[in-house]
């Protein structure tokens, strides 16, 4: 009988599917019926749910650290906080800022991504996300329009990209050069995601044909649905070939609308994001964020003086909990929190689901929907 490094015993890996999951060399090595695997170490899940590690593709920071201001040490600290909440991979997300800030942060991202695997005890950085550099000024949300750009053909060349991993661009296709930008993003290997937009259906169709296949924080900072006017949200829901991500905090989107939109699009084409900002994990209080005062009260971020929502203070664990509470099952939630984001950034062959050969990034969730244990690269975290 093969001796594995670790066996997670009695894990509920899908509805009505109890199994033992063996881990060796940081990978899932076997999945068998309970009691059939042996290992040097074991963890008894006691029938609790085992989910693949969460992947957050839209995260501005946490634990008091803002991605736009972070150095390599700061990114590591964010990663440690996220890992403790079940996030095993994340994409640092920049809001519009100076070109010097972009270069400095991407250099820090490179430094963290190049750290030896043996030293990594924090959520892996999987790339970079530029949110809203090419946004519609009328749909800017909490972003700073003084840093917005239009596309004339050369602006993409000046943006730094990590030496590995994904590059995501959230943009509004109706801005000057927006359709050309969509095509250039696709040609250069970026993920072109539509957001901060009030584009009409004709423009959305052109952006789609040019290569844009995803939508950022669905419903938020985009035109909504009217029974006589599709709007951006309606167009995305009725196009079966696009995906969207959505902030599942119960504040940015009413839970009933969250459920309706996800069922309409399908969990396989819906991605959960946190859109978290630096105050995440710090509790209620008053903070400075992107040149404004932000107040956090009862889980809601309010920016002053305009009173708008400025990101969230949730983690992916909170998003997963909410989706479970409103009626989605374990398999569906795993698709939205893990496999969907992995597929969007083309790493689904390496992680994002519980399968032999994939990274042993796993989260144990109890009946109270709280995290009981995190396995990262085959090693228990908690």
C-alpha cells in the first residue's frame, strides 16, 4: 500500500460524496473511499466540506495595506491574511494612478512571485489586474478620473506586466479607442474585461467580437437592466459566451439579485470576487483610501464626501458563505470561487478543483460555514 505524506480523511468533496484525499509533494495524489489510504500524517475532516482553495482575481488589499502603496513585504502580508481566509491565489488589483506607481507595484509583484516555493506561506500572486485606467468618467465609482487614459494605439505599451502570470484589464469599450483597445488586449495576451461602462449594445457587440469576453463586478459601475433597455448588465446576461465576476458581500448586490443573476448566467460562468480594500480585516473605523476618507461600519465601506461604496471589506470566505446561505451547493460554489477564476486566467490544469495531480490547495468548511482548516501546497496552515 502506498504511503502518502498527508491524508484528509472523511472529507465531503461534493454532495453526498465522502472520500479520503491523499497529498504528496504538494499535489493531490489519490482520492479514494474512506479508510482506504494511509499516510505519515492525517487530518480528519469528520464529514465536513472540502473545497478547492479560493482564487480572488479582484483584490485591492487587506490587513491595512493598499496594493497601490504596497512593496514586496506589503504584498506578502496581504497574502498571509488572505491565506488564513482560504484564499490560495490572488491577483493584486491596481486602481488608476501614476505610471511610476504601476512600475513600482509590478516590480514588487515580480519580486514576490520569484520567491522560492519552500518559503511561500502566503497566498500565491497569480498576475496583475489594472482596473479602470480606460474607464468611462461617468461610471468611475470610487476610482480617480484624473488618472484615466484614452487609447490612441500606444498606451498599452507603457503599462508594465509581471514576468509571469496573468494580466487583466478592466476597461470601458465606449471610450476613445475602446474597440481598438479590446483588440490590442487580445493580441497581446491580456484578459479584456468590460467594466466602469455605460456602453450601448452595438458597442458591446463590437468589443465582444474584438476579444472582450468577461465583465468586472457585475451590476456595479455599469448601466443596469430595464425592460425596454438591456443596458450593459442585460447584454452580458443574454450573451451566453461571456462570463462575469460579482461582489458577493450582500451590499454591492442584493442577495436576491445575486441569486437571480447567477442562476441566469449559471455558476459555471460566474466568478466570485471580494473587491476588498486595505481596511479589510481591521473592523470598523475611519481610514484613508485613494486620497479620500473611508468609513467602515458594519461591513460597509462609505467614502466621503460623496457617500458612495468604496470596495468591500470581505474575503472570498465571506463570499462563499453567503452563496451557500442563499442556496447554492458546494459544487456550484467551488465553481464560482475556484475553478471559474482558474479557468479565466488559464491555470485550471494546475489548480481550481479537487482532482489527482492538481495543487493540494484545499479548504475545510464546517457546518457553520466557517473555515476549519486550510491546506496550502499540501501543508496545513491553521
